[in-house]
C-alpha cells in the first residue's frame, strides 16, 4: 500500500529509508515543541495548551504535506513569526493574543486565495532577491535580540539602550553553555543537536534548582484554553491591517523559499517536467488556517526537512513519519513544562546565527539593492518589529530605484507593498 501510494520504487527509496529520514527530520526540528510554548506563553496563553497546539499543528501540517503533494517536507509553527506574534503584536502593540490568532487565520485565508488564484507566484516574482535574503537575515537578528534579552545576556540601559548583563549569574551562564553545546554538536553533524542542547540545559537547570522536575511522560494536557479562541472580528481592527500584511509577506518569503529549496535538493522539481509544487503550496496555505484554529502562530514548511532529504527521504512517507512522531510527542508535556527560558534561548540564538547566512545573497555591489536590504535587516531588531523592517526595506527600495533613474526595475508587487506601508505610517 505504501509503495503504491507514495511510489517508493519510482523515487529510488524504500520504507526503511523513508522512516529513517522522517526520524532525522523530526530530531532536527523537534526543538519547536519546547521553544514555541515558551515564546507564545509570554502573551498570557496557557503554556500547556500551546504545547498541545504546537504538536497538533506540526502533525496536521506534515500530514497534509504527506498526503497532498506527497513531498518529504515537514511543517510546524515557524520561528520568527511566533516571536513577532508574541513580542510585537501582543507585547509592543498591546493587542490580545486572541486578536493575534485572528490575524494568523485571516492571513492564512488570504494566503490560500493567493495560492489558488496564482497571485502568489506573481508576488514572489516581484519581490527583489536581495530583499528576500534580507528578510531572513533580519528575522534572524530579531530572534537574536529576543534570545539575548530573555536569557539575561543583554539588558536594558538608559545610557546606551542595551548593555551586557551579569554573566556571573546562573541563567546567562546556562544559556551560554547551551549555545556552545548546540553549535559544537551541529558542527560535528550530530542529529538533533538543538534538541540535545535544550535537554542538556534543562537537566542542568533541574539539578541546580532553576527548574522543577515534574516527570517525563503523562497524558496530554487540554487544548481548550487556545482551541478556537481566535478573535476574528477583533483582528479586523484597522491597526492590525499591516500586521496581517506582514504575516502574509513573511509566509510568502519563508514557506515558498523553503518548499522550492528542499524540493530541488530532493530532485522533485525537474526542469521542464510536471511537478507537485502547486499542491505543496496549497498544503502549506491550508496548514496556516488549521494552526490558527488550534491556537498557535503561523505554520510553515521547515528548512530542517533538508536533513531528512539528505538521509534519503524522497516521498511523503518521510513527512508522514514526522506527523506520527509529533503525535507521540504529546505525551512528554511534563518535560516540556520543565524546560526553562535558559534552555530555549540558546536554541533561538543558534537558529538566528544560521539565518544570518542569507546576507551572502544580497547584491552588495549595487547601492539600490544593498541599502534597502541592510535597512530591512537592521530595523527589525532595533525597532523590535519585523513589520518595521519590512516597511523600511520596501519603501527605501522603491524610493532609491526611482531617485537613481531606475523606477522600471521596481516590480508592481513591490510598489503595492511599499505604498501600503506608507499609508500605514501616515495613519499612525
């Protein structure tokens, strides 16, 4: 049955290879079941419910990817947008987490419409390549400042805005140790390096009395505190329009780039031949809507899926294995509750370091490309907002191209986004 449905022989793989590939992918991305509840619970959301929502959204998203396009790509709540959800939309702008979930739902519906109508492809084609790279790097910097602040490595200062924290305290020391453990293990190509780092620091935290140990396995907690708690009417508040725009734009950049990149590595998008990219995009869009109903930030394709592809995964059976493992993860909620911020912060910081590699693809020789890209990346951490980074980037791109006599190089999609952000600033 598996052979017939997934076409294993046709793809030159087997059940054994696909299962091992699925386990590999799960180990490299399972840190999200600890990190996502830590981030979203800062908004007042029930941490245990977010844990369940994270596992279910990841499982459901991966299942859709396994059955619709039958690609070896796993899905889960995305890094970056969860931080934007918690620290900007709720933390800085002051909206409720229910309204933020409503924004995720609406952005998912818009994303679905853009995908079905083909507008998504037009939008992707119109976004400058340098800007795409800058967005990834900027989100990395945003995650970095979140990680450094939450772990106490960086603290507030009236004189210089930010300053170095007290590195002799237990928390910052644990975070620093965790970062080195993760980086070293990843450098040694150990599967699940980030997960291992989180667990090591959690164990040390329990031993030092920083965290309380409540066991490892239990029945899953209730998802009721977040399930269907989204506030869609509240999300239609005029002040949230640009938030929805940011969710859509980052979803377009992140998910599409990941899907195409991993699929190419797996040989699933042959030149000049039919492929299932359209189905994969549809699966990705559907998962966002489902995730918002469960009670988590935007679900997206995970670049860590490349590790499973590297292990030989070529079909949806790999994603199906990941889906099953996320369901199994529901039963480790006591362990998830014992994970302190000092264990998740180094994971965030390491992911941030990996995302900064994107800056190599910026066209630094062209000022009209490099300057907007740099502004995009810099404004995200310095204004504590992914939205502001996107706004400065798109607006400056359109303005600089126009002032240097090259307005024709600005795609209509870029103009539309730039104008929308100008209107947003004018109305504030």
